[in-house]
C-alpha cells in the first residue's frame, strides 16, 4: 500500500487508545504556556495511564479527584543541583481550586480527542458530569498600598537587579510570571512603550503597556541585550530564565510580608485598578481574561467608584 493510500486511511476510533498515549499525543500538539499542564497530566498518567479512553468513566475520574483532594498541597522550594524544581508538602490538604485545575487538565485532553475524532463516535465526555469544587474567591490575597511600597523598596535593594523591574512590571500589567519570564528584548517596543506577549496561558496574544519607571530600566537593558535574549535571563545563558525564587523570598522577608506568592502581584494589579475606577471589562482586557466571570472577583473593590458613578448620573433624582 502506498504512503498516500496509507495517509488516507481513517484513524481508529474504537476507543482503544490509552490515557497515557492520548496525553502524549495531546502534549505533542500543545502550544499553550501553562507550565503546570505537564505536571498535572503526568499525575493523571500515573493514576489512569493504562486505562483506555473507552473504559474511562465519570465515576473513575470522580474517585481520583476525591483521592487527590485528601492529599497535602505542595509548595515550590527551589532548584536541586541539576536545576530541577523541588516541591515540599504542606500540612494543609490540596485547595479546591487546585483540584479543579487537575480536572480541567484531563478534560482538555479528552475534549481535544473528541475534536480530533480520536474518541469513538457519540463518545460521552467523562468529565462533563464532574462538578467543580467551590472556590472561595473571597480569600484572594491582595497587597495593601503600604505592602506594595515596602515590597518595591525591598526589591530595589535586592542582590539581583532584575527583581525590581520584574515586580514593577507584574504590579503594573498584571502579567503572569511565565509571561514576564518569557519576554525577549525583541518583544519590547520602546517607541510604543509596550511589551508583546506572543502567547498567553490561554493561547492568546496580548500587548502590555509599560509605565515610565519600567520603561527607563528596559531602555538601559535593551541597549545591551541581544534581540533573542530573555529580558530576565540567567547570568550564564541569555536564553535561560533567571531562577529568582531565592531573591523573591528574601525581598518578602525584608518587607515583612507574609501569605504572598508571585501570583499575588497579578491580583494586586487588578485590585489597584478596580479601586481607582477601572471597569471589569478593562481589568479583564489587561489581564487577558476570556470571560467577565474571572474579573468579577474584583468587583467588590470598586464600591466607591460605583457609588460615585450612581451619584454623578442619578444623584439629582427626587
């Protein structure tokens, strides 16, 4: 049989493909920037890798997620001698939001299989009936104005000069850690005062505005850096991101700030905007939210702005 005839043969849709094989195929095509996707799908492969797509049931998925919810959460604890990430267990169980992300990762793989016609015809998605665990967005951590100022001061004093610029960009743009660490000098437009993100975690592109303080630092760095080099590069290689976790922890300690992760800076950027009159649509556009549902967690912070709006427009009603 010729290669052309072979290529024309339809792929098998009997559901015999295993979850492990399906994950491999999915990741070979994955173009997103979710750095946790590999780790979460690897967990699924360990748990249900040999199970075929046809055999996978919603009951099995639910049972695995229930078991996951009882496990202790983990936190990043630096890099080992080979540069591999080290995670240590916490005393508290895994947060509902984290369990939901594991469910979403598996769901994405199966949805991809259905769209690619790998799954059997009429296949019922086993994640469709899985209820997401309630997430308490009221506990979202924001920096106060005083904490923000203390943190920026501590970052200025860091032994890594890039930390101040990194945190300044995170606070002023709401960009994710991976988006900022992936920036290259060619992505910085000093004339337009913007930074271009080719692909976000959601698979979209976006343009970040750069405030004057950050622009000044970027202007000095771009004159020295190579176009393909990372803005926040390792000292040893311009194509490898700087491992800043230790410097970040030192800055938090110096600023006497607790209960904060780097992702808190993204929430803080949104909270500062909400408090100063930005609409949910504007916040969602800057942060790259695909739905206003994601931006609604900041709506309670815009109370004073909404009150001023109502009084300005409708305050004369009698």
